[in-house]
C-alpha cells in the first residue's frame, strides 16, 4: 500500500506577517507608502509607534513626512491618465502645497525646491546617489545629528533638502 503524498508545510505565521526586511521609504511606490501609512494609523500593534510620534519623536515624524512625500508621487504601477479631471488636478496641487507648507514650517525650502515638489520633477540616478551619500554623511556626524534632533533650523533645512531629492521619482534611462 502506498502512503499518501505529504502536503508541504504551511509557512509560519511570522513569515506571512513579516515577509522580510522593510522596504526603505524612498524605494516604496505610492501604494506601498499608503499601505504603511494605513498600518501605522490603524494597526493595534502600532499604538506605541503612534504615541511616540504624537509625543514628538523626530525619527517617527521624519518617517511620517517621508511617507506623505512618497504618497504624493505618481504611482509607476498605474497607467498615466491623459485627461486628469480638474478636481483631481486641484487636489494633487493642494496636497503638494501642503507638503511644501509642512516642510517650510521647520526648514528653509528655496523656491526652486518647492517647484520640484509642485511639478513632481524627477531626479537622475546620480542625483539620487549623491543625496543618499549626503544623508549618510549627515547621519554619521554626531554634531549634525544633535543639531537636527534638537530642531536647529539649518540642520533641519539640510535634511529636508536631501529628503526632497530622495522623495522624487528617478528618471528612467
């Protein structure tokens, strides 16, 4: 008598719930950023995260701002719509102005940088790499980190400018 073929074992729950390391925010699509945002705002396991964010944790606030920047980008997985309704265009423009206002509340954002956000201007892969390197240098400098975390406007401005570049779409060549 032959034995029945064994069924493959079901994956562990931890594998399903935590499929791997988190995707860096700058590499997320708008849909992934929206999913992370919804998780943060509604998942009971994220209560501690939300409380820390509400209490002014700068790393959490930075993550939240970056998620919003990514969510405002066009989703490369969705086809571009040739004729966006006037209402949708107005909503997109309003959201981008809100992002600019938020950044300007804590940092000096020059008008050309604000235009990058307004027009959703892409950056080159080289510009992206340079911004990643600069962010790494800033975060490796204890004096900079201390200034940034204490809310010094010049440090916040430097970080915001790099974050704007990192949140831009990259030109595909």
